[in-house]
């Protein structure tokens, strides 16, 4: 019998709208460019165990 895997849609950190990106509880993303179709912005995020934070971008 397979274990049920939880999944969630990532929400935009600017407007709170649902994006087209889905993550599972074992998903790990580092500096992922998340695009929001609602507010038409892109932000780099880190995701680990459903916890989403904005990536700290180094100054150029």
C-alpha cells in the first residue's frame, strides 16, 4: 500500500494569488524563479518541507 503524498500549490508572495507551481512535502527548491500570472512578477524563492522564503540574492 502506497503512502499518500501531500501536495500544495505555491502562492505568490506579492499578491497571494495561486501560481502554476505545485510542490510536495519532499520537494526542495533553491533559488527557483517563481512567476505569478496574476501580478505578472517573478521572484526567486527557496522551498523546503512546504516552507517558502524569498531567496537572498547577492548584490552584484
